[in-house]
């Protein structure tokens, strides 16, 4: 059962979505300033980026993006990442940041994303297809944090400097 369908998990998801009970400074700032930025606030590039999902990807890419980015997604998502990281190269091997949309990507791409996450590469995954995929991503991370919305988005931030934590949120 997806987390958003379980009525017992909804209060905790809502609580964490508002920042309550989050003790990590990184997680608190990432949730409130990147994942759940109020709509009345915007970035300078929002005029060039269509769609709420792509604007959220833009914000995430500004924080997590690197010099080498692997994109397993459509052209609109790749454009949002290019806006956030104009000097980055789009690559297929040895990326610093991964973006995947599994409405477009294949099962082999999902395995490649999990391998990147286990190597310490941050990733954003859209339309991941259920709890089995979420568990696979969480198993791939030896340390760091995952942020999942229970329906279609996972942000994995593997880092040795972050404690191993999983957050289910509305974003």
C-alpha cells in the first residue's frame, strides 16, 4: 500500500512536511526551502520553466546538481536541469547527479540509478512505480537521506556526513 493511502501515516507525513520533528539542519532546510517552497515565492528562471514538477526539479538541481549529470527523462526535464546547471555535461556514465522519470526510462535504467545511488550519487526519481522501488532505493543507500512523497517522487541524498534517515512527505 502506498504511504499516502495509509491513514495511519498521513499525520506523520503532514507533520514532517511542515518541518516539525525534523532535527537535521540539512533536511529541515531542504524540505522547507527546496521541496516545499511556497508558490508565492519563485526563482528568477521560473519564466522559462513550464510546470510545477519541472520548477521543483530546477530547485533540487540547484542544490544537488554537479558537473556531470545523467538524465533518464524527457526533454522538458532535461531542459530544467540544464537551466539549473548550465555548465554541466549530460553523461551516461560516472555522473555526479541523476534525474530519472520512469514513465520514460526502462527497468535497466532503474538498476543503473540504484548503482549510482550506492556509489554516493544524489538522485531524483519521478514515477518510480511503488513501494518495491522505494525499498530498493533505500537499500542502495549506506548513509544519507531519502525524501519520498508516497506517490511518485523520491529524492535520494547519499552522503557520509548525513545520518541515515527516510522522510515521507507531501511535496
